[in-house]
C-alpha cells in the first residue's frame, strides 16, 4: 500500500490513501462536503490534488477551475496554524500568480478555532456554501411551502401506477445509473461550464468505485429500468451527504420522487441531509432554495494578513 509521503514531498491522491485520509478526518468536526475521502478522490484529477503529511496533519494542495493553485486547511491533529503557514509558503514558491496564496474550503469551526483575525483574513464564499436540510422535511414534504412539489409528485405517481418501485442501489443497477449520468451530460454539459463534464466523470467514477469508497444510494425503477438514482455517504453522525442525484430528462416528478423516497426509506437515522453547493448557478440555486434548507454550511477562503 502506497503511503502519504512526509513534507516537503507531495504525491497525487489515490485510493491507497483512503485509510490515512479518513484517519485524519476522524479527529475533526466534519461539517462541509469536501471533508470526505470520496470527494477528494472523485475530483482528484479535476483539481490535481496532491497530498503530504507533517506531524499528524494532512497537507493537501489543489488547483481551481480558474487555474490558480490553493491548499486545503490542514486536517488531523497538530499545530494547524504553523502547518497552514508552511502550506502557504509552499504555494508562494510554486505559484506563478501574484495573487496571495489561499486556504480553501475552511469551515466556520476551523476559522474560529485556528485562524485569529489579527493574523488571518477569512471571507465566506456564498457560491460554495453547502445546503443542509432536515431529513424529516425531505421525507414528508410538509406544509404550504412544499405544495408544488407534492403536486408534481402526485401527478407522476398517478401516471405511473404499478410501474414504479424504489430500491436501494445495488450492483445490478450500476450500468443503468451510469447511462443516466452520461445522458444527463448530453443534455446539460456545455463548454461554457466545463465543470459539468468533470462532474459527470466524477459521477461515473463514484458508481464504479462505490464499494471501495463506502458509498450508498437508491434508485427509482420504472417498468424495471433505472429512471433515477442518488448516491452519497455519512458526513458525520447526524448528517448524510448526497454527492449525486440524477434522473432521466423530461420526466416531471422524478426528482421529487427519488429525493423523497431515499430520505424516507434509507436515512431514518440522520437528522440532516447535506446536498452540497450551487456553484453560483442561478437555476441550481433556485432549485436548492425551493426545498427550504435548514441552514447553509459556510465555507471560507483564508489568507494571511
């Protein structure tokens, strides 16, 4: 098994690093979607993640869609502030840009614990904030606020009486789920938003590596064929993190159905469901806000003063 090297050596993130990364994360308050090995692995190629370690802390650098290199805050146990300075010094030497090196994404808990305002600047990035919902509300869609969603759901169920089945995601469903992910990309992916292609590649990789990553999910079957699926993992004891949710295009009510049924049948032990960020996309923001998030899990960009 390949181990994570000691600083100053870095290596590309791989599946063999799973136990070390999860060991570091197990010592922390995990409140944002990036704080899972799966998230790092699935977007490792897109963001060129490189890993190293220093005295009990995991050091990770990445590359944004803007081409700028950045570092994640140190994960694990140790002197986080000293390790952060080490990471930012490393970025200053390797970056060609004149922009100040930055740590991202940093949770509010880490900002308050490790980065004093006298020495550090911390700016919340609204486009990257995770939407966190009450599981009970997604499972039952109560009250006037969810009236339209209940109507779409009822219409779909009326039109598909006897043809619909919910199931936990199993190996037999993988091929159908991958076809939906690729079909979604054929409709939605565009060169104006290159991240959509990277998201699709990550969605397919998540299905292919589901067992190795410890992911679980659910599917909607229509006449025995996969019509929608969802896939995620536990973020912490109270929160389930949904990485992907895809449906066949053009079938109104499917999104509401997979959302409801997975929360209803598979997530009863959780209080919250984290459905990740909207990336500043207006349509995605409207859709996520329409489900009445309980709160946003803020993410900060941290720089040295």
